[in-house]
C-alpha cells in the first residue's frame, strides 16, 4: 500500500480540493500519512497569492525530497497553474499539475506526466466529490470556482479561470452527503462566492442557494464563506437574521478604506458603501462576527490614504482582520504601477493594521462575556477536563465538559476571556 502525503497552502477552496484528493487516494487503496513523515508520493497543493507563498511551496518540495529521496513529488495548485516552469525547473519535482488536474489526481500521478490545462477555457466548475473532511465536525464544500473581477493586484483569475458555479442541486447533494456522514457544520466556499449562479442562466444566486439549504434544514449549521461587499444582498442578510442554521459570521474583503486606493485596485465599491453595509449587518445581526481582508502598502498609497483606511477600521466593529502586506505579482496591472511603496513602509503599515486587529478581536471576545453561545464541540482534553469548540459567531470557546460531548452542540455561558478564546460553563 503506497503512502501519500499532501501539504496544502492558501484558501478554503484549496483545503476543500486537498480533502477531495485525499478521498480519491484513499478510495484507490493508498494510505495517507502526515507530510512530516516518509511517503512514497508527496503532493504540494500550492498557493500563489504572494511571493511568500511561492517560496513556501518550494520549501515544502525540498523538504519532501529530504524525507524520502526516492519519493514521487507532485506540485499542483495555483502556483503550478500560473508558473509551471518555475516548478518544472526544480530538480526535486517529478511532475507539475494544474488546478483542473486535481479532479483526476490518481491517473495524473500514476502516469507521471506534467499537465496544465488552459484554465481560462473551463466552462463548468467540474464538481469535486467529497464525503469526508480532515476535521471531524466541520467540512468545507466548494460551490463556486474562478473569478471574473481581475482586480489589479490579483493573480487568482489567471490561476483559477473564469467564474463557474457548481449546479445548485449538486451543492445540495454535497451538503446532504456531508451531513449524513456526521458533519455538524458545512462551510460554503468559493473563489468569488458572491458571483454564484451568474453563469447558470437559471435565476440562481448565492441567496437562493442558501435559502434552499435553510428551507430544507439540510445540516445543523451552515457557514458562508467570503462575500464581496457589493454582493451581500439585503435578502441574504435578512435570511441570516431569521435562520436557525445559518451562522452569524461574515467575511468581507475590504482591502482598503480609501476610495482612491479602491479605484486603483479595481474594486467595485466605496468606503461609504462598506460603512453602510456594516451598519446594516450590526442592525440585523447584532452579535455577528465581521471579519475583513485589508492590504497594506498598495502602489501609490500615501500616508493620508493609509490613514483613511486605518480610521475606517478603528471606527467599525470588526471582529478580526486578515492583514496582507502588498506583494507585487508579475502579470498583474499593479505590478507595473508607479509609486511602489518601500518594503519598510509596507511593513510598518501592516504592523499598525495588525495592532488594530488585535484590539478588535479582544473587544469582540469581551462582548461575548455574559452571553450564552451555541458551541460545536471539536475536542476534549482529558488532563484539564475542558471541551473546546467554535460558536456560531466564530468565537473559540473552552468550557468544562466530558468526552461524550464531542461532535455535539452545547450551550455555554461565557464567563471570561483567555487570550484568543473565551471560557465558560455549560448551561
């Protein structure tokens, strides 16, 4: 029985696709082992959002070769899709596969060939089947792939192709399967999830998809992945506010709080629209977790423009931020823009944003004290007799419990904050 190890970099879509590849390997008689152990086949599912993730892919490939000099090493994912030559030139790599090839990973690996399909020519999402996931309580489900936005800083449309939606009935079937296999929460994922349904020509949308899952109560908890600010509809927000299964958790890619920077980025909203949206969210779902992405040091960003972003973040009730120092990507419009910000300035601005994120997270956790949260238990520690889990509004929770609570949802009254999680007692 050949041993296979998979390392995954990047987004939830990549994590879903790695889980699908694991399932394909296991169903074909391979044995999965951790990437830190000797294996016969190593697969690195790469990300290419920044030069740092490219470097991490190369580091993992070299590490795999050291673990087993005789192993077959396969590079796939977004870095492999957009810059296959970089990886083919590495002596440690045996084959390079594009994102489309993940759907046929067994035949691709066994043939030993290099293949990078023209991702821009893909017309359908090509559903990856998945009935299990690494986490035993929560699973990601890919509803959409690709992106049509072509923001000036982003390489993703070249790595993932045009926006393509998984047919609605296929998504519903996927949710049912995961729920039937014991998963208590399903997270809908996509590269541009808000564009779901636009290519299906049947009046379907993300709101309609979520409405169907909610109406049929297909899974105890449904979490929605990242949605563009200009694509979060009033109907979807209203549905979240009324639903018994939709988790009050939203992730909104802000990127900048300055309108002139947003224009240079090619973003399709303004800071005032974003501000109004957050006000709507907090009015409709007062305890919602609101996360955001923000980029520090985009080309041409002046001190005044950065100050606008920092001021917006300070004024809004974010629960957490993902801060990205701007990284120039060859092939994007931003790479050729004038006014590239010095790296030391980018670093300083990113640190200021992260400081704000830490404060925002602490304030969010403090607001949970005294509340009763519905917590999905993900594990139990025998030594401390503490359960750990995740609330519907995305707080990490620890509370006194027992091993029999694993995989169940418990009501916990929050009594305090400890670091980046809250503590409480079962009700």
